[in-house]
């Protein structure tokens, strides 16, 4: 091994370790850190972000990367070098002072968002959002290679994706989703909103959720389940992956599907390959592909009839007397109930995309200064009325419901809808590979699907781009018809739209 390769491997591992430490601090802040620790945590995060930036912008990177790029490399080393070239190129365009200020500001901004959301007080958070957006504009201006600031931020989460690709895609999806929503709302057979409400003790919810996580393959020796205000998954390494959910004892639906959703993310993280941990290539391809794994397990698997043919008897036993009068068919329609709702993370499969398109449009306008932050709350209400036909009566259920902007995650939201698109196309390929997939689910068997996903996606790390991966798995580029056909077919059956 050459001296350059040794230096590359050592420095790459160090950067991955720093990323894991910063992620660990974020996990702690959202789960167990006392609120009084916000100030010190912000300074800790800023120090680590500055240190990471210093290590990533060392002048020798240019020399080493150039030398390695001129040699013949195996698949994984080549992917690692490409990823480091990408990271180095972005980092060297960012001033360290901006990196430090942004890290400290979003840490404090997150705490301000938590307090503002609790009081439903957007005005108290508005100065923080204005400051964060100002810093993100500076960041985007440093990174942009064209005239679109948003593309520079989007590329951090979905490498290679641009607004020129997203805009027509989302413009096609929005009317189709609205059309399907209208048909469902007019259907004669509507599951009652209160069908699945009752008394669901938290301890029993957690026990049932853990059982399902175990069945789909979550490795408890390499992961844990906790509680947070906003469900999420943090992968510090393939051997330490942590997920969270939130519980409400009047319903099990939100916590359960939150557990399965984050469990899908965790299966991806745990499947990346521990033996390659430390390599820049041993990471997920993109947030959209990551989201495809959580959406696939949550929706295509855990909201399906075959899944509940196996699990419904156990669910009834977990909550005695709560579901005795609810037959399986009614239960299935209950967990797939479509209704325009205020909260994105609790939205059904049909309306979820409309929530994402709304946020995508607004954050683009905010970044480009076409929308003043002072007008954001009012525009949010107007778009909710236009897209979903409902409006929030408070900021906590409206513009303050998501944590992303408080953490500087501008450009992140589109990856959620991309995840739904990827998931539908991937699952269609899985059905072709396993014609008996439904019978496997109804028998409580998930190993074939999980191992296929591990082989096709997880174990490949960043040796593929998202576009290459989808084409490799399905034989064609990303196509919105897979999601639209899936939704049309599923909800036509559930709501008897064809009579």
C-alpha cells in the first residue's frame, strides 16, 4: 500500500469518527440532554464542526486525491476517493468561520424551536429562522456552481439531484395526488376516525413494536429504541444504530408506524457492512434512498393485508378489549385511512406527498428571498388550504411542526417524496423477484426481502449513485408511475373506488 493510500485511509477514518461524534451529540440533545445544556452543547458542536472542517480542508488532500485518481482502483476504493473528492471540494469553498457560526446557531436555534413549538409562538422563533436562512444563503453562495442556490444545498442530501429534475416531477405528482384524494374523499365507504382510538398503554406499545422490529431483522446488539419529540434514526456506525419514537396512549398507530419507519432506516444502517466502517464509501447513497427503505417497510410491508394477517391476533392480545369488535378488514382500512391532516409525520400515503411539495416550494422561496420569513406563517396557511383543504389553527400544528429548518436542513424535504418514489419502484422489483412475497408476509417471514434489500442496496454503500442504483435494480430510470400506480391500486381496493 502506497504512503498516499495509507494517509487517505487514516484521515478518512478520522473524519468518519468525527461525523459519528457530532451525530452522537445530536442524538443526546434530542433524547436525554437537560434543557440547560443547550448553550454548552452549541459551543461543543461548533468546536467539533470547525475541527472537522480543518481536517477536511488540509492542503494535502488535493495532492493525495490527485495521486489516487491517477491510479487503477478497486470498486470500493474508487468510491471512497470519489466521495472524498466531493466532500473536499465542498469544504474548501466554505470559510471555517461560517462553518463554526452555522453549527452554533442551529444548535441554539433548535432549542428556540422546541420552546416556540411548545408555546405555539412562531414570532419567538422567527429571528432564529431569519438568522439561519441568512447563514444558509452564505453557505449556498459558496457552494453553488450555477445560479441556483437551492441546488447547492440539495446536493448535500441527494447528490446529483437538481430543481430542474424535481420541479417537473413534483408538478406532475401534485395534481395526480389531489385527484386521487378527491376520489377517496367522495367514496361512500369511509373508516370512522375513532375506529382505532382507545386505551393503549405505552409499555404494551413498546413491547409490540420491539417484537415487530425483531422480526424484520433489527439487531438489538447493534441498536436501541428510545423516545424523542420527533422520531428519528441515528447511525453512528453499523454496530451502533439508534432509533426513537413518541407515544400517545389513546392510539398505537403513530408510535407503531414510527417504530417500523425508523426501523427501516436502521436496517439500512446496520446493513452497510461493519468491516468497512471508516471508509467514506461505507455510507448510504442518499437521503432519498435512505427514505425508500423506511417507507418500504412502513407502507408496502407494514400497512399491507398479508402483514396484518400474521400480526393482528398478537396486536389484539397486546391490548385486551380494545380491538375485539374490529374485524381485520376494518382494521386494515383504519391503519390506511386517508384524510387531509395537519401533521406531516402522521399523514397518510396519499396526502404525504402534498405536505412535502408545500415545504419544498416554501423553502426554495425563503432561500431565494422571494418569501419574507415574516410572511411564512400566512403563506403556510394559504398553501395548506389550497393543497389539502384544511388550515392549522395554531403555529405548532402548522409552520412550527417540523424541526428541519431550526437545524439548518434546507434542501432536505424533497428527499422524503423521492423516498416514496424510490420505494415503489424498488418494491415492484422485489415482487418480480419474489412472486410469493404476500404469502411470506402472512407467515411472518421477512428474511428473503431483507436480505435482498441488503444485497441490492445496503451492502453497496456509495459505490453507486441513486440513479445508477434504481436503474440497476428496476431496469429503468426513476419513474413516478410506480408510485401513482401503487397508490391508485391500493386505495381503489380499500375504498372500493371501482364499485
